[in-house]
C-alpha cells in the first residue's frame, strides 16, 4: 500500500461523508466561487487555514508558500505566482479582507534567521535561500536585538515576517488603493503550533495578542 493509496481512501471517505452532507454547497460551488477572504499562509503541513479557521468549502481563497511571504510589487518579466494570485483575488474575486498568517516553528523563518542556506546550489537550498532573502532587512533587525538562535529570536523572526508581507502587500497599487478606499482590509495573524493559539496583530501598537 502506498501513501497515495491512503489519500485515495481518504477521498472515498470524503465522498461518502462530507461531500454528501454538503452536497448543496458543492452544487453552488459548481456555478462559481465568491470567497470574501484571502489567507496567505505557510506551506507547512501543520498549519492548514481551513482547519484552523474551521471553514466550509469555497469560504476562503488560500495562497500558501514558504514562510507565508509576499514579495514587493514589481513589473519585471517573470513568473510572479504570488502576484498573480493576489491580482486574481483582489481584482476578479473582489475579496474584502486579506489575512497574512505566520506560524510558530517555521522552518523558512528559521533559515532566514540563521542564513543556513546562503550560498547553496540549486536543488540544495538555493531556491529557498533566494525566496527567504525577502526577509534580509528584518533578519538584520532581529539578529541585532535577539541574536540568530534560540526560541526568542525565532519567534521574533516569525512575527517580523508577517509585518514584512503586510508592508509588501501595500506596495501593490490595486491593494493600497482599495485599502485607502475602504474596500479592502488587511490583517496580520500568527498561529502557535505548540499550543494551538491564534494571535492577531494590532498594527497601531505593532503587538500580537491572543484572539
């Protein structure tokens, strides 16, 4: 038996249970989607937004990547996957809120903090190193205040990453204009794997507090 076989078994349970229970909802979704919230989260298998927020199918538009990062707005040629997802969510789905959710024990943030993959070759960490270099400025501040190892430094890096992504979100004209016009609201959040608690950012104070 393979791991994929286990997944197919899970699909069969889904068809027998959840899909039948929410058949009316799935019928509606067959006509299209209209989520009001976009969540940007880490790819880490332990932080599934649909579970953490107990959401129904079609309720949230989710973008996941290493360390829940948003790059700044740029128009240089390239394959801008995060920017494409943001553009689709904001301009076409017309989401009303965007949540950036970081998390505890984040490997991407730890790698950004320690710079352990700096200088790696492609296939051995270079893609990751290039991606998390988005946190270089924040890393310098965290390292100066907390060093580059230990739980306090790692937590500071994880929280700082949320703020970096929020700042980069506001570099997108379509986002900053909608936020200024009251059509879009941005939120920062942090999920602690160790105790299962969600913390929400108060952007005025810069502090995270338990929800």
